[in-house]
C-alpha cells in the first residue's frame, strides 16, 4: 500500500481487506515495480547527484501516439481493486474521481466542482454539469451513489473499503449533488476522494458488464482516454476521448507495453521501442541517465523504505533490540547500492514532503529527537547485551523481486552479525512475496521483511495509522491505548494545522518505539525518450490523468 512489495500504501487504507491487499500489493508491487533485479548495480555504482524535479517541460504540441513501459499486466481494471501500480498507472487516465490529486500533490476539484462540509459528519459534493461517460451518456448523482456503493459493498471485497469505514450513507441530494453522511468526523475520507476510492463510473454500463467489468469491454468512465484494444500479455491501448469535459489529451493514443523483465524494460527505453516509463529499475539509473536516449527525472514519491517488524513476541519485542539493529544499519551504503544512489538515509517513518503544510514548531515536534541515522556499533552491541539477546536468531524475509528488497535484507543481516545477532535470510519467490501482506500464515517464522511504503494522500496519518491496534499493516501486533487515542483524535480533526500537531506526537511515539525501522526516503523515477515530454515527475501519476499532458517534445 503496498512495496516493491514492499511498496505498500496506498491506496487503501490500512485496515481491512482492501488496505491489506492494497497496501500489500501496493507494497509488494512497488518494490517489484521499482526494482526487479538482485545484486549490486551493474553500471559500477549509484548516482551521486540526484535532484528532484517539480515537473518535466510542457509538451510543445500534439502527437499521434506514444508508448509506455509497464512492469506487469493488471489482472483487472476494475477501479474497486485498483491498489497497485500497473492498474493505477493506466486507470488514472481513464477513470476520474470526485476530487483530483495534482502533480504538486495537492487536492483540487475533479468530477465534483465543489466539496462542502456543512457539519463535521457531512460532506456534500456538487457535480460538474455536462460530464459524459465514454458511451456518451451524461453523469448523474445516481452514478456517483452507485460507484461509491460498490466500494462499500462487502461482497465486492474492494481494496478501498477501509476508506468508507466511517460512512453511514451515500445519498442523492439533487440531480447533480451527492451527500455523504459519516458516523463520526473523518479528516481522511475527503482526501481519499482524490484516489481510486472516489472514482465514478456509469451505473448502467457497469451493471450491464456484470462480473466481466474491468476485464473485457470498456470501463464506462469519464477520463481523457478510453480503453481501446487489450492484447492480453502484450499491451493495453488507450484512445483519446474527444468528448472529454476537460482539456483534450495531446496524444491520440497511449500504448502500454507489458515488459516484465527489468533489463528488457531498460533496453526498450534505450532503443526507443518505448517512449518512457515510471518505476525504473534502480540498477539502470546511471545507464539511462548517461545514454543520451532521453532524460531520467526524479520527483517526490512520498515513499520510505523500512524494515517491517512482523513478530514482537520474539527478540524484536524488546525495543532495545530494534534500536540496536537501527544503530547498526549502514543506511548510506544501502542507498547507494540498493536504491542506485537515488534516495536519502532517514530516521523518519514519514517523508518530509508529507508535512508540507506544517508550521516550523510542528516540524520540530515531528522530527527533532528522532533516532540517529548514523551507525554506532558499540552502542548497538551494548543494547543487545543489556537485552540479553546475544546470539539470538532472527529471520528476515528476502526476495529477488528487486535489489531494494534483496540488498536491504543483506544489510540487515550484516548489521545483526556485527552486534551479536544471528540474522538468517529466508528467500521468498517474487510471486509469493505479496502473501506476506495478505496471509498471516505466510509471515509465520518471519521476524521482519523489507517494506517500501508510499502515501496515497499528502497526510502523515496515511502511514502513522498503521500502528493503531488491529490496523491491517500492524503485523507485529503493537497495541498502545494512548497511540490509538491520538490516531482517533487526529482523524477527527479537519483543520490541517491542528491535525498535524497531533500527528507530530504520533510520529515521535512511533519512531521512539521503532515500530518499523526507517531506512531511506525514495523518490519517484521517470524516464522520457526524446520524442515526448509533459509527464509529471511525482507519484501523483497514480491518480492524476498524466498521459493527457504527454505530447511532442519538439
């Protein structure tokens, strides 16, 4: 939710099947996506001067078509289960939500031209008039009620169901108005209406498609592109929708090429077989940057790489052991080898960008006095001795899914060895790694595993709520009544500044306990060949119609 599979987040919220799968998958997927090779960078070293770009140059004109590398084929394009990179990279251009996440990671009106909050438990969405679905029919309030209802229906096992946990009713309050009634104030719900949780599709068309919706035929949405030809196992084509209510897409067609081999994706970009792609294999960063075939960009990813603690009944149940491992980790070495140099060692579970709206005094509460990022082997050894954990065995899951996974596992093993722990690696096949997020049985006998987590909204609570008692991603079973109280308190507060003050306390508490061991911040990577430009550099592409901005570079 989702991460390399360890890339978790997203999507969903972290508490139900949806978050679970979503996050899990997201997490897993992420890592898988981001990197799919084991071993050190094959170009001789990582990048040393990585700068984040706010955007790519705007397109200078229209283009007939462009091609895009996709690391995996989506099993379905049903928006209710769109919790992974492949699905959302495509769906963000076809299906639209009530609100919209912008390239700058802020929220603006989407299919709803206005969202109002007349009281703490009511959200009213006034819809844009004249919006047409791809079949030509106009969007109405009935379509919105139906679409959000699919997310809430337990029979659908929607990946985003957790977002609606506090929703008591979604009703039509006018021809172009929908009212959402909450059981209690929920500051997170309106933010998630800019993700796939807030997608609107045609009620008539979805019902007509039945169980085949998302796998055959159209998607009955409103975006700048509509689903074209889907060549299973090879490519998915999107055709420009000329009846779009907003700014017309610059390309007549976008072709997503399914290239599962990371070397194959890189070579396709270098040769011009595809024009670009997100989720660049980390071992290919330097090669692509220096190729002259295009430009490698980095943007804000709202992503952190962590060690997820899954078993607190064993040695890791002692915070001193968790602190010792953190002190022994070579974060800088991992960033260079595992992330290709494109990352920053961190002691924070959340990214600084997630706190963009916070005043200085709140930032101090959130980030001051966090555990150090540098190594202190002697102090770590002392903690292990103090905890009586010398010689204790820990099992770390690893996989060839990506070097951000495999090399982090190796780094943790090396850290443990240096301080007197016996860290053993358990290799899990890439296609089974996702089970760590969805199946408690798959986590049996495992104490920790690599997890890359990305936020789906620009709010630290997206990650910090994972440590609430019973939360889906709370695999270690951590439980603290005061932490739970703060999560509930923050979720109920709408004013951003006041909410962030509470979340800063949560950040400090979670970091002090090292509920996950933070390792690095990781940006989004984007490669554009010489023909095209205009794509956003940030993780906004998961929910923003980015392909509509892609056009001719010359």
